[in-house]
C-alpha cells in the first residue's frame, strides 16, 4: 500500500517584489480570488481575517467567518 501526502503549493513572494499594501489585494495576489462570503462581513472583520490568513500563509475557509 502506498500512501501519498498532497501539499498545496503557493508561489513564494520573491524578495525583490514588494507585496501590496492593501491586505485584500495582497490576498488576491497570493491565493487568488477572495471568497464570496467575505462580502457578507463588515469591512473591518474581512480585513482582519484576510490579514490573519496572510500571516498564516493559508487561504481562508468558510468556517472562519463563523468565529
């Protein structure tokens, strides 16, 4: 039996490029489109979740909007 582990690949931010100052733009640059449910949150909550996702290095999940 062979077990495999799939690890998602996120392209690294190169040191010579400056990440965008806006967290929402930085999220789109790193992970792609913003989740559709993010529009249902207040702007401050959405930015907070996006900053946390960028710090973790993982995209947002729907369960995070329930916190």
